């Protein structure tokens, strides 16, 4: 199935039902489909052809949701760009994927203008109000106001390229992950199945729809015929929690930084979350102590720990009934797929042995856009069956029952005193110390140790000292795993997806020195 069929089908089945709640607007499936038809018609009239790339550069909003489906209805390839993207990165993406059009938020007009400056061929630009009148720029709302016939679909199949979504580029230039309609449909269907998704669900998302975790909230909601409540950010948590109560939200996707903020709030009323049926976490591992406290706060809510990558959307999930006995696990392969931990030779690793996670299934990316060398490094055939599999670059262990525990990115492993240290193990110990709200660990060059372990933490109490933290770690960790230094900060740097970033933390530490 193609992803744009989700909206067509739900509009036909439940045209009068509320599809999206955003920015004070409540839009039915019939209205949502009609608005995306109008924008798709414009895109086709402006020359968008099958396979052409179209950038959507917006904050979470109704306009972003309309644009996403309009691109697919026009036969185009969606390139979602996070609203915080600066002109330099945007210019790289434009040069790399050569979009024919950019649908952008008016407030981001200056970023777009700076990015395309000097380009021999500039994409057509459409902006949402308000923005300063600019020659050649079309008004988004004016296009939606024109009552036009739906764009006639071209010859389209589920194997067409649906999306190019760019990686963070933390270890080099960003890479464009290519996903087909078929692979995205496989991922969405699998996630819906284990979450027990229902047409009656009301999902609230603050996660940017420019990234996979946030985008799939929209896709799954539309496929189900459910209702999606779109919020721009988690900057004001209590307002979001009141929104959950007022909209009777049943599903709420989280990232660890959001959980940390929740748990720091005093007198948080569990009654705000009475309607919730499930919570999910997929962006990064959630500290076990945070998970325990969250479950104490909301005992009626089913919690799903998950693991995934942009290159496959999602790879594993932990059935909520397994949380009590496997709180640190990310579970088993999502339905319809397979995951295996392999050793350096590519053979299956024994239970308890650390190795790289490889992923099989219909949800894998097609490859990296115009980068066959990078593609061949991560998409490789199984040496025995020849089946294509994704090498994640992440280190895992599987227990005797096949349940998986994430240890670290291969590149993040710290080599200290001749031993290999997984940052996650040290971070887990730090989170067991009362007063630690967030923590991140990385290695720094040391002439004697090779790499010394450094910890950056956010504390909820001014009484905690570096000596306290190191003593705590010495009681819970082997000697070679104990941090040599600890820095206290008011907040820790995160990626646009809400993950704590070791690279950014190391850069911040270099800039601030040892000052708290």
C-alpha cells in the first residue's frame, strides 16, 4: 500500500471524524484530504513529477501534515526538514537531493533565502503566512483556498520512493535515507500491531514530524482513522499534560529528556493522565530508575520500550508484561521482521556475548541517496542466505530467551586502562544516585589511561558534589569504569530528536572547562 492511500481510505470511511487537532483548529478527515488534494494539484501544475523531491520545512502544524500528504498525492518524494535547521545544512540538503519545490513556514523565509542564495537552479518556494512579500514566492493559504479538482495520480506503486530523510550527520555529512512506500507501510503496520492501535485512539505528539519517530505518529494515526493532536514542543510540560486531559488522549510518545522533565515536576497530578492507555519511548534508552518512577506515577498505563534507527524506523519492542523482569531490555524484533546479534565474523553471537545488531525485514531503507559506498557499508547480504540485512553499528547482548539489551554505539565505546567501557553502563549507575536527573558519559584523551571517563550531569540538588558522584560510582562499578571527572550543568545538549548527544556534550565541556 502507498502511504497516501491511508488518507484516501480514512476519508472515505470516516470523512466527518476529526483527523487533526492543531493550533486551535480541528480538521475532519474529509477536510484534511481535500486540503491535501488542493496542494497536490498545485504541485503537479507547477511541474512536480513522479519521483521529484519536495522539501517540507515547518514546525509541527496542520500545514505540515497537509504538506506531507500533498507531496505523496502529487507523486513526489517527501524530504522533511526540521524547523531548527540552519541555512548551511539546508543548503547542503538542497544541493544533495535537488528538490523542485520547498514548502516552508513563513517565519523560516530568511533561512530558505540564505540557503538558496547563489544557486544556479532554485526550487519553487511556497510560504505559510505571515511573511514579507517576496517576488516569485507563493502563498500557502491562498493555494488551499482555491477549489480545484484532485490531482490525477500518476502511475504510482508501493515500490516508489516515498521519502528521503536525512541523518543527523554527527559523524560526517548528513546522509539521505531512502524509504519506499512499501517499507514505510511495513513499519507502520508492524508498530500498530504491537501497540494495539485502534481507530478510537487519540494520540498527542510533540515530537518533530521532520524525524521518523514524530512522522510515524501522523502516519499511524491516519492509517487507523484515529485522531492526532499536534503540539509544537514540550517547552511547557504542564500545558501539554492539561491537553492530554482535555482531549482524552490515549497514546503519548516520549523521549528520555521529556521523562526527566516530568519526574522533576513537583506535585504532578496523575489525574491528568487518566485517559492514557499507553506511552512509548524509542529515541534513546530510558534510565531504568526513570522508568520505575514513571510506572509508579502511572500504574494504569502500558509502557513500550523500543529501539530503532532512521534506516529501518523501528527494530525492537519490549512487551509491557516483560517490564518487571527485564526493565533494561529493548525486547524482541517487531512483528514481521528479524534481528540477530552477530560477532566480528558475521556469525550469530551466543547469548550474553556482545555483538552488533543486524536487522532483516521489509521495513529496511532502499539505501542512502546517491551514496552507494555508504550504502554498501550498512546494507550487506547475509553470508549464508544472501538476504539483505542492515548492520546497525550498535552493540547489543541477547539473553537466553532472545531479549535484547542495548550497550552502546560502536563508535561510543570508551577504551580505558585497556578495557572497553559502554557509556550506558556508567550512566545507569549515575542515575541510581538520588539527585541525578540526567547524565551522559564519554571518553577524553589521557596519556596514561588512553581514554579517561568523563561524566556530565544535571543535579536536582546543590548539595551533590563531584566527590559524592565518584564515590557512588566506585561502590557500584568496576574500577576501570569509574569516571575520573564529573561536571555539573544546568542542562545537557540534545539533538533535534531529543537524544542526549555525547559529541555535543564533549564540545560543551571543552568550551566551559571544569566550571560547573
